[in-house]
C-alpha cells in the first residue's frame, strides 16, 4: 500500500534525485536497487496478488526501507526507479509464514540479489503473514505454487520488465515454507493424508501446530484432495530451497521424477535440524540435487537482523519462538552474507549466460 502512495512522489523527484546522486558520488553499475509492486491476477485466489519486485536500477527513485518492523531491521531500495539497461534472469521468491510471512520480510536477500543482476519477484501468499494471517489459509500449501505461477505470468506481461527479462532464465527460491513451495514447483507432490495428519501431535512442528489448534482448525476436516495435485511449472529451470518446511508431507516417490537441478540448504548442526526441515534425504532422491549445511545457523537466521532489544520484546509479547537466536559463534549479519553468496553463486551458475 505504501508503494502506491509514494509512487507519484517518486516520479516527480526522480530527475532531481538522479542529478544529485550523479554530483555527489560516482556510482558503479549495480549500486542501485529499484523496487515496485504489481498486481498478479489469480483465478485460484479469486482476486489479484500483490507482487513485490526488486531489480537492478539507475540512480533515481524515492528511497524506501522494506521489511522493517519492531523486531527486525529493514533494507533500503529505490521506489519506482528506472530499470538498468540489459537483460536479467528472473528469480521467483517464496516467503515463509508467520513473522517472515511477507515479501518485504525477505528484502535482506532480495535486495542484494537484485544488486548482483537478477530481477526478484515475490508474491504475498494470502493468509500466511501480517494482519490477515490465517491458520487455515497457511495450511493450504497447494495454493502457494499457484501464486508463484501467477506471478511469473504477470511479470512476463509487464511492459516495464518485458524488454529486460532474459528469455528462459527463470529460477525459484524459497525459504522455510517457501522451500516447500519451490519443491512443489519443481515437481514434488504433497501427500494429502500426510498433510491431514501433520498436526495430530507436536512431533513435527509444535509452534505451527500449536497455532493451528488454537485457531480451531482441524486439518482432517479440510478438503485435502487438491493437495495432491501436480504444481510443476516447467518454465522454472532451477530451484533452491533453504530450510524447506514441511518436507515430511510430500509423496516420497515424486522426488525422483524432478528433472531440473535443485539446491537445498539446511541451517543448523547435524542432529539439531528439526526433522520437518531436514532435507538431506530429499536432496539425495532428486537426480540433480545438491545439499549444503550451514552448521552455525538456525531456522531463525532466515529472519532479518534483529534490532537491539528485539529478543526481549519477543519474549514479553509471547512470540514463542527464539526469533533472534542463531548458531554458535556467528552473527546473523555474517550468516546472511554467506547465504546470499551461496544463493547468488548457485543462480549465477544455473541461469546466467557465460561471458
């Protein structure tokens, strides 16, 4: 919403800001990241999805900060900035649920990827985060891949981007529940019965399932038939999942049929990774799958950098999860740098044309 309110201001100030930046600094290509929001029609959702897009930009636009809230620091970008000349691969980004349940919460990784020459598009998965968060909508995992497909359709039709998309260079990146989403886009299929039983106990995900039960949602009473459908999008040439969860609701035999390369990263020491996110076996079952671990990280390392006092505030507000807790001996900023480098290298290798 804030993007729409500021877009007219950004247009008026664009020329003045560009001149100021040119006078005050000599900017190298890739120094600026633009951001804008588009609407992606979705028949499945019965309306339009809000899609946030980061892209390599020229020195113009209105400075904005995305992803900042009382707990996490945000990331700077330039609203409605002109796009840089050239063609760029497209990364479709799927966010997680809860406090990480918005595209803006992923700005810490989307912004540097745009700076390194990618267009990054992330739809808001309805009901998965923010003020309208819904346990029932969050557990409809089969709707998330369709959001990504609808976003790809919409970005490809945008006049602003159509001359800057590198044909055929499309990848998907997912974090946490977004990792489940990109595995489905690659060709894995959910087992409806496993999903229905997922919250029968707290053995899989006590935090998520506690919220599901508190919300009065009975997964057995939901229509799970659509969960087993095929959500593969063959336009996606490479997929990467970081701490994908839940991974224990898929039909195991479908991983061997995935034809594209898939990179999987788990966060945490071996033996300490939650079983619902542990994906080493899945990576081994994918014909062209790779697997990496960042041992001194945690699942919460996928959040933005915590502000001073954020951990105490989360405890006082009974958030329930240690959102500022990382692994031993490394700061979240350092973990983010490593993750960004791993992701950029993987997508560069998979999508960018050799020069």
